[in-house]
C-alpha cells in the first residue's frame, strides 16, 4: 500500500515585491524546492506534526513569480522567499480561491497593504538617503550633524512653547478670566517666533531630513499661521477676545509633549510616559484647538465685513465687490477637512506605535 502524502504546516505573508513562506519542519536536510510553471514544489525529510517523515506540498501562485526561490534552513523551520514578477499586492496567495488546509497567514510578518506601502516607502527613502550620504561624506559625521541639528531645533521649539504654556497657566491661576483678554498682547511675540520657526519643520519633511509626511505638516503650518497672522495679527478688534487664549493654549499644550519626544528620539531615548502622552494628548486637544480656531474665524467675519479689509471689487464690466468674509466661510470648510486629514494621520501613527489587534486574514 502506498504511503500517505504528508503536508507540513505552511505560513505565508507578502510585500509588494516578495512572498514569504515559513514551513514548520525541524531538522531538515537537503530539501527539494523548485518553481516550475508558476507552481512551488516542496519535498523534504524532517520532523513535523506527524513525526519524522517525508513531507511535501505544491502551491500554484495567484500571479506570476520568478522561478528562483531562495530558502534558508533553521533548526525549527524552512524559510522560503519568492520574488513576484510584477510589484503589486495580491488578494490571496494561491490561484485557487479556497485556501488549502495546511496554509495559514504568518501573523509575525503580516502587514496590510497600506502598512506595507509605508514600509516600502521607508525602505526606499532609507536607500536614497544612504546613497545621498555616501556621495556626500562620512555617514557617521552627517548622521551626528543631523541629530544635533534636529535636537537643537526641537529644544528651541520646546522652550518657546513651554514658556507660552507656563505663562498662560500661571496668569490664569493668578488673574482668572481676566487673563483671557490680554493673551495676545502678552504672548504674541513668542508665538510669532515659534510659528515662523515651524516653517523649518515642513522644509525638513520636504527635503527628507525627517520622515514626517509633508502634507500634514503643511496643513498645520498654513492653518495656524493663517489664524495667527491674518485673523489675530491684522485685526486689533480680535486681539482682545477670549478665544485667543483657547487657541494659544491648545497649540502649546500639544507641543510641550511633542517636541521633547522628538528631542529624546534624536539621542535614541524612549521615555514610555512621554511617548504615551505624545501619541495620546492630541486626541482631545486637536479637536478642541480646531473648534477654537473655527470660533475665532466666525467672530472675525463681522469685523472684516465692517472694516472691509482684504475685500476687493472685480474689474469692469462685473464690478462685484467680493468680501473677505466669503473666503473665511470657505476656510471653515477647509479647516475641518484639515482636521480630518491630520487626525487620520496621527491615528495611524498611534496605531503603529502601540500595535493593533490581529485580524483574521485569508
């Protein structure tokens, strides 16, 4: 009677360019692993779920792969890497829709498509940065200079926003609600300095000095500076309103945790409490800050209408007066769209940092 064909447990994961298979067999020697006609053939003597036997399996891939599998033997398993012919994401591993019983996702290596794209971009950026550094000079020297520059930038911003935050807190406890109405005249110079300096943060992201995405950085920079320089800075009537206090306080409360976190990252330190605060305090503070900014825009509309500042009349033959308040109403929509984009970005950062529950994946 013919021996029954035994199949080992096989776990798989993918990236856009590669497939990873982990075969649960120990003490394997000289396995026969090949790809012919887009089918992976595996046969080896080893110790698996059914004891010491010959195990084999065959997998026809969903799409075309290169016929040169690379494998590595360890004491407990066989790791196989297969290159896809076309860099793309597969909805499953095998051509047949029904998953073979011996095949399961490898959750130790599994990423969903969006996370895999981010990993791919990060690797590409790392490769390009490495090439750039190698062409420019000593990697160790440039890395040290970069870390020193980023540390000093984050330190200056931390000191600036900390001064604002502490000053506002102390004044509130001493003066109470009276401190709301002279916030701009007391703190505007330091806020101008910090917000103008934040242009550097967007430039760092744009030229690859940091790995921060450019769009969220740009949205925050333009949004805050529009409120600070246009809504508050150009209208004296707005500078004595209580809403200035809440806008400045929400901005500084976020930054007093964000910048020291970046400082410690520059010297490869991780303080768990600070890390948790950096990835958590924004959850209430960003919506509250956005609400305060929206209130300031709404309060400024009648002021701009009354003064006519930044309003203009279209040329002949139209001759229609366009009030600046029209653009402010459009800005309110953009404001909450920007909040959604930044909130989504920060949520993804937090999820990657603290992990997520594994989903059942075919």
